[in-house]
C-alpha cells in the first residue's frame, strides 16, 4: 500500500503551536506536477479529488524539545495544538512528522512560523483576489482548472507589488516581514497547487488555510463553492491567536468575502485597519458597497477596486505602506 503524508505550514505564539496535515492511502495532492500538460494535467487535477484518506493513523510531531503523538481523524486530517513556550527567533522553523502503517513508514518536514514583531498581519482570500479564477462562472472556473497548468495561471496586474509592499509595511529592517495568511474556500486537495502558484509569482510566503478535504470526483464540480462559514471561523482563530496585530484583509466580490469580513470587523473592531474587495464584474455590486459603507462606520478603511494599482495608492493614502 502506498502512503502519502501532506504537511501544511504551522504557526506559533508565545504559549502554543499549531501544526496540521493529511495522511492518504493513494495518490495525494502533494504529487501534483507543474510539468504536466493537456490531458495529463486535467487527469492530475481530477486525481486530486479521488484520494483515499486514512483514519486513526498514529502521527508523531518533533519540534525542538517537543515530541508529541496524535492520530488522524476520519478524513485523514490531523492537527496538533499543543503548549509551547520555548524562546525562538522570528521567522520560519522546520518541524518533522512521522507516521507508519504496518511496515510502511514515512517522514516529512514542514515549516512553522514564529511571526516577526510587526504592526500588521495580512489575511487574504485566493481565488479572484490574487489568482484569476472566474469563481462567479462555475463552468469557466472548471475549464480553467482543467486546461491551464499552474505555470499558465495568472495573477492580477500589480497585485504582487501590493502584497510585497504590505509584507514590509511598518517594518524597521529589510529581513523582517509581516505575517501573511491565505484563507480560501478551495479545498485542501489544492494546497500544493496554491503553494506552488504563490511561489512562482513571488507572492509573500504564507500560512495557508483551506476547506475540508474532498474524496469524490463529483466533489470537483463543487470545488470552492457551498458554505463559506469555515473561512469566518479560520479568520477568527487567526486574529484570536495573534490579538496584538492590526490586520489588513483582502478579498473579492465573487462570493461571500464582503459579508464575512463585515462580521469579523464587528467582532474585532480594534484589530482591523483596512478591508480591500476586488471588483470581479463590469459593475460594482450595490450590496457590497452597502456592506463596505457599514464597515467604514467601525473606523475601518475600505476600498472596492478593480485594479490593484488603486489599492496600492489607497494603502499609501491611509498610511499602511510608504
């Protein structure tokens, strides 16, 4: 039996660390290759949604002096949320996870973020926020996913410049960076694709949080759709984990971002500095404009924009970036 172990970037504060991943019995998301083209590419995308997770498999985490065991859940997911108070320098630190099924064992190494002391945290959606995905048109979205490999997919003009400027906003040294979190309704199946896309386009390195894993080919048709409340919960968890940061949030109007961000602003009125919503259709949506106007009453700056150069100008105007 083949065994695949997919690790995700973890994060820690002064009291606790969080690490997560999946264990699979068959071809898994970490086997996605940017070299595949045409039918082979489409086949590999479909394979991502026909994986077989392994339940109740023992997992061991090793991170500096900590060695902790747990077991996978029904969908093969595991998460370590453990006390950790060792003094570490800011930046990315390696961690190791091992698991075994019968005589088959596997070891993988991931990364944990210890944030730099900074003024801002950046929380961003992915599809149609920086990755052009056509989320409002399900047929076009699926066509693009199946026909265009990761190195053929595109970002919006100037979005990388905006994100890079946000990454150093308020920092005193060149080697420090604000912490980025990419939170999306795409499923964990697409983690490797998203991570590779961000790397190819030199987007800031981020902790990535996605939706529950899918295991059936029919789930591919619904990819990125359905209930988005998991995003609200994940964003709430991030802000609660790092309550001393001020956050800039970026999303788009193709689905629920404006409404989710409004709820977040109401719960954390002192933590949100600005909300950016990308316009994905020809005209601005009246309901989105109403939501952003309401967010403004909470002393949170907002911008409903079509092009990222406008977002850069706005970030300068409100003093987020220089």
